[in-house]
C-alpha cells in the first residue's frame, strides 16, 4: 500500500478514527499492530509470516541474552539472531545474485556447470525490518537497554506501519518506551503531523514522480547516447528524485506516526548542504548510516586501530552499505565510491591547505558544498543505471564538455526539461544550504498560520493534479 | 539513552492548526473546483489513465460468474475505439464485455495468456493484425509487458488492495478533469498555451470513444488523416524493400501460435473469433497491397480453427467511413458494434446448438 494511493487514504482514516476513539491503551496498541499487519499484507499476505518469524526469533533471542550472564550463551543467542535475520535477507535478496555470479565464475573457469537462477520474490521492506530487529538484539546484548516487557510493545515496534517498509530504521530504545505509557496525539501533533504528511507527499508525487522521473527514465533507460548537458540533466534529475522520493516517504512516515501520537527519528537533514562526505552521511538516510556506524563500523574497530585500519573499516562499511541497497555490483560500486571519497576527505583534512580560514567562511563552505554535491552526483549514476556500460556512458558524457556542443547526442530532452532541472537544482541547493542548521519545525514557527494555509492548499492541489500518472512505487521499496 | 538523532524533544510548532487546516481545506476546494470548472468551460472531458494496473484489473474480470459469461475483446486501437461495451452487452444477453485491447501492441501474447489460463472459457473477440504473425514485422514484445505485469503483481492476494485502488482511481478520473493525466500539473506548467481538448478519452472500462467530428476541426482531422496515411506508406516502403509478406512464414506463425491458443480455449468450451475492423481510404488500399486477403486473412479460419469476421464480408459492417482511415468515430462505433453483436450472437448460438447436438448424440 503506497502512501499516495486511494486505498491508503481509506486505510488511514479508519486507523486514525479508531485510534482516537479507543480509550484502552492496550487495545489501541493491539489494533495498531493488526492494522500494521494488514498494511503489510496488502502487498502479499504470505510474507507476513516472514515478519512474524523475524519478530518471534529476536524476541526470544533478546530475552535469553538478557537472562544469561554467561558470555558464551549470550553470544550464542546473538548469533542466532544474526544468522536468522541475515539468513532471511541473504536468501530473499541475494540468492539470485549469488547464483548469477557463481555461474559467471564457472563460465570463466571453463566449466559448463550451471546453477539455475531461483525465482524468489523479494518481500517488501525486508532490508529495513531485519536491520531494525537486529538493532534490538544488539542493544540488549551491549546492555544499552533491557528487553521490552511486553511482546505487544515489541511487535508494534517491529511492525508499526508508517516505518515498516521503507524506514526510518527505528531503534527500540527510542520507540518501545513510547509504547509503555498511554499516549494520545494532541491537536498540535495531529496538525503538524498532517503538515509533514502533505510535505512528504508533495516531494514524492509532484517533484520526484511527476517532474523528475520522466527525465531520469529518458537519460538512464533510453538507448541513445547522451551529451554533456543531457547527462547532467539526467543525473541532477535523479539526485532530486531520489532525495524527494526517499525524504518524502520518511517525512510522510514521521507525520503519520505523529498523528497517532508517536515520534519517529529524523532521517534526512538537508543532505545536499553537506560539507564533505562525512557530513553527508550525518544528513542522508541517517537511520541507516547510524546503524552501520554503531553496529558495523564500531564493531570492526572504527577509528581506534590506526589510520590504515580506519580506512579499511570505512571501506568495508560503505561497500556493505552499498550492497544493502540491492543485489547488484552497481550498488557495491556506489558504496565503494562513497568509501573512497570518505578516505580522500580524511586524507585532505590532514593537509595544510585544509586548515586555511577560507574554508570556514561562507564562500569556502559553499565551494565545498558544491564540490561535494558534484561528487555525490557522480556516485548516483551507479546507483540508478541498470548496467555498468550505461553508467560509464553517462559518467563519460558528464565529463566530456565538448560533446555538449557537438551533434553527438542521440538522446533528446525538451528545453522545458532542462529548465525544470535547472530551477529545481538551484532551489534544492539554496533551500538545503539555508536550512542546514535548522529544522522544518523552526521554520514553521516563523511562518504566519494563514501563509501555512496557502502553502498547504497549493501543495494539496499540486499533489491531486499529479496523482494521475503511472503508479511509481517509492524507490526504496525495492530494498 | 535515545540516539542523538532522535526527536524526543521535538517541538511541534505552535500554530492554530484547526484554523489553519480549515482555511487550507477551503482554499483547496475552491482551487480544485475552480480549475475543474475552468477545464470544463474550455471543453475538456475527464479521461482515465490507461495504465497496466487498469489492464490487470480487467484481466482479472475475464472469468464467468453465475450471472454472466464474458466476451473479452483483445487487439489494437481499432477495437479499443470501435467496440462499445454497453452495446455488446445489451445485444448479447448473458454476456459482459471486458476490454483488454492495447493500442499499438500485438494481442497474440494476450491470446496465449488467456489460452494458458485454465479458468478462462469465455468468448475472445480478437482484432488481429496480420503483421503480428510475420516475425520481422512483429513489434518486439507485443502485449507481453501487460501480461507480465499481471503475473507479477496481480496473481496473488495483493491484488485486492491494488484492485480497490485502481477502481477508485478510475471512477474518480472518469468524473474529474483535475485528475486527468492529460492535465497533470507538469503539463499545466510546461504546456499551458498548447493545452487543448483531445478528441480521444478513455473510460473506466477501457473503451475509448473517439470524437473526430465533434472535437476536431476539419484541418486537424485532415492533418491527422494525412499523418496516418504517411505512416502506412512508410510501412509499405519498408515492406517492399525488405520483402515481407512471406505467407509461408505467416501460416506457420498463425497455425502454431494462434492455432494452439485457439485450440486450448475452444477445447475448454470457449470461443475465439478473429475480427478485421473497418479500415477505409488509402490505408485500406495499402494494407490490402501488403497482405493480400487471399494469402492471409482467408486462410486464417482453416489454419487456426477459429471463426473470422471480416468487415467486407458483411453488408452491415461495410460502408463505415473511418475519419482518419483507421478508426471509427464514436457514433459509427455504436452502430458498428450493434451490427457486430448480431453476427457474434449468430456465431455463438450456432456453437451452442452444435455442442448441444454433440452432447445429445
């Protein structure tokens, strides 16, 4: 069920009304849990079983980890949780990828042996909820938290529908305490929750789907060769699309949760205002980057084992982070490029030139922001392209300025598309830069209520008049 | 202790939200209502987005119920514009029409998809273009994308939610211009000056009434007609250069693909009728040149075992003028469908009597 669907609209009205009418908190939670399962089942009912399996195994493992003082037993149950969750992820997401690569290896080795490619349907959101339940067992193992007292609270934490299929990846330590005492959304929370929902939908439906997606498809999925301008238009469009799509979804999720009285973690903080790649990863998909930092990077040793080991740990984290996004070497390349840029950044920061005052001033910061953004755009090519050859074509075109002035391109974009991409790129960079140390809430404090009404009404108009196109699932649903 | 990114101290902005949302709601309704009225005054008509979800929704409706058997129309735009479902329904009592046509894409994949579906035993009315049976002229995948979409997203219980969403979307789009894909916000911004009502609309049942005479100027119609003829001339040039029209190959394709699909459906009690929709003027002449009837159409019945209805074989189906040489205007479509329904009825009745005779004997 997509947030921008009529069926979700009906579903949410029912959930919201019942949530407001129920006075018994336990009943309310049980109702939210059942509705969350229904929400998930809307894609494919049998996959709810996988959700149950993950929920029950980690509940059981965390309880046993907490009860025992023996390191061996604690490790055993932690491993059980790891193996079951990562095993499920490996099977559903990577089995086909593994088989494909093994076949490639056999062929390269001259063998005629062939593994038949399994036809496995990827359960929606599996990457998100497995990481979410893993964080629960990790936190109990590290004694950062006690296991949830109530299975209902824990199950609701795993399954809560606003964040179930595409994040944010919520930590149990943040969500479970919210379940323990009765809560009822105030009118301010409901009002602001709906504002966030509308902003999220506007980002997704209007900007990502309606304006950017056709341009991205023409450049990335077309068969022609782009020139310099066409390639950049496509890549900038994708940079905007993926931000608006994913941040849009997260904003919707946070808004919906707020209308039901729950707070979810911020997932984006104006990432295109990032000053360097380290800063980018504190602003982009924050729930995933913090998960990777806390449970992978730190476990590998973080930056505590010397420069070389720090770089290796960074690279491993980013490569696996890339692979998390999808079973394709292109995602690994994307992750690897981010790892490489992070390493280069660390090396540059050691140089004397990096210590100059200029870089701390506005102009210097803007220069770094623009350089970071350009580098991020190059990495997005590998994230979006369907083949390595297409990615290379686009990267080469992005670097070949001369091609923009010759007749080499066999791909064509109308002038209006160039204008739209140009305007949106400038707008997004300016907005992100101005908002980089602020939050939406801070900005909303300063806008008169009547102006907010006007903005909301135009956004809703834009959403309704952009809904009619081909249904495009949120980009991160494929993860 | 909570994460540093966690907003447990989230300060929800203090705004008089009830007032804010009330005013926003009123403004929104006024804006949407004004735009809806504006588009109507300018002569726009609501139209449904004919996407794969809508096709899949109707693909799921092909099975007989206790009240109705189904007559499934597959084929190209000629059938999608020329066959009016309610006229067929009213003339063929006990039958309900389902449109699975897709413009510009060969229906052979859909016919095979229905043939493989053991639950389907209705009537298939197939607007077939003989080019589909000639490999070099076949469009790459035909309607395979639509069939694959159905198999991937619609063949499990997940279709319940998708079906609800698709139905609501289609019903709303059929009534409101503001939801029409032709009037999407992006088009409003980038093509405001060139937006004008189109002669074609799509209904929620996927039928597409074409208003050539009432919504097109004479010049527009003439240009449209010329464009279509030019396209067909280009096809003829390609045909001549590459030497298409090997009737041997066509017969192979027809008997193996079409014949197998027909046999499977008819063995289950269904019926397949191949249909040649009216085509007039230069387009008709070009098509007859490329695919002479005696080599192609006339062999279809014997090669596949299906019934055929060629518009030239029935006086009541001849005599229609296609405004663009290829498609019927909405008024003619109704008359044509009425006449076609009677012919189909006689074919179905004969089949039923034959089965009855076979059963009795």
